């Protein structure tokens, strides 16, 4: 039971990170119907940006307060990564919006490869460690020499994910920008005729998705303490899997899918074989989609005739 509780905490933490990345996927897909395969590498770039900023503040500028340094790093990383998202949308996606359906997908793959190789060339191929940012935790249970611990890092990650999910759900469901998003999702041409600035709405969606990826990148760096140029692909694919599993287009579904993927990976690694944890996660995805093609919380597509 002690091991089960500890793995449950670890799985929820990992799933929260996947869920944050998955929200970015589901927002972009919901508004333009395209899978932004560069999103995972935007997440990776944000981790490197956070690492550089943290080292600048603590090592070069001598900032002693870790909490203040993390807050500054989070805000600056969100701003810089949001600019990356805006630039990617303007350069790689907007010119191809009226083209054939595969053109933006090919462009997204090209952006992904560019970002990965750009970071590899500028930062090197080795793993980049970071000094400890947040230590300590709460011992929930200690029996038989095995302590079930909830670290402060895990508390922060799960709390931030919950707050951002509520905040973005409110943004999409209760604000004028959210109504514009939903209108563009249903019919971009009609939305434009009704006075909605479609280009601005899509650009802001990419900006918000990149900012969420930045939050996930900072939390990933905080949790694992190391980052590599290749860290964009695998978390990106798993986050996309989480978005599909939960129902792509649904914000709660994206986080739910992320939590499920994180729990499957963690429990499979603890009780079975760590080499097959990805096989287990994708097998569960396949089984769910057989019986629920739209995902757990997804809506069935209605074809226009």
C-alpha cells in the first residue's frame, strides 16, 4: 500500500505536466483543426529558456531568494515562449492556412525539426543539469522503513495545473475571447463575416498554447532537474496522446488524458517492466478509442452536408 500511494503521487505529478502540454495541443486543434507537432519542441525550448534565466538570476546576478527567482523565471519564460509561439504561427502556419490540408502539417514537422536542431547546435547534445530549486516535502506515511512523501515540487506542479485548467476553462467558456475561439472553431468564414478578427484569435490561441508549454517546461525542469534537446519529442507525443485520449478539443479532457497516461506509465514502471511503459500507455489509448472514438470527454464530429 505504501508503494501504491507513492506511485499514485508520482503518476499524478507526471500526468499534470502532460496535461499542461496537452491543453496547448487541444486548443490549437480545436480552432484550426491542425495538430501542431512543433508544440513539444516549444515545450523543450521553454525548459532551456528557464534554465538559462535561472542561472543568470542566481549565479550571475546573485539573487538569493529561490522563490523570487522561480517566479521571475516563470513569468519571463512564458513571455519569451509566447513570442516563439506567435512567430511560429505567423511564419509557418498563417501563409499555409488556405493551402491543402497536409501543407500545415508538413510545416509543423519542419518547425519541430528546426527547433530541435537549433537547440542542439546552440546548447550542445549533452544533458543540462540545474542546481536544486525546491527541496523538502511532507511525509504522509512512514511504516516499515518506507516513507510516502509528497514533495513541495509535486504540490506546486499539481496546484499550478489545477489553477491553470480552471483559468483556461473560464477563459474559453465565459469570456468574449472564448466565444470568438468557439465561433472560429465552428466556422471561420462566418465568424469573420460577423466581425470577429479570425487572424488575431488564432494568433492569440497559439500564444496562449505556447505560454502553457512554458509553464510545463518550467515545472518539468523543476521536477527532474535536467533537460536535453531531445526532450521535446517524447513528452510532446505523450501529451498529444493524452489530448486524443481525453477527447481532443476538450480542456478537462486534455488534463484527464494526461493524468491517465502519467498514472499508467508510473504504475507500469513500478509493478511490471519499465521498458514497456510506453507500450502500455498506447495500448490503453487504442482500447479506449475502439469503444469511444471521440475520446473520454470528446464530442462526436458532425459532418456538414
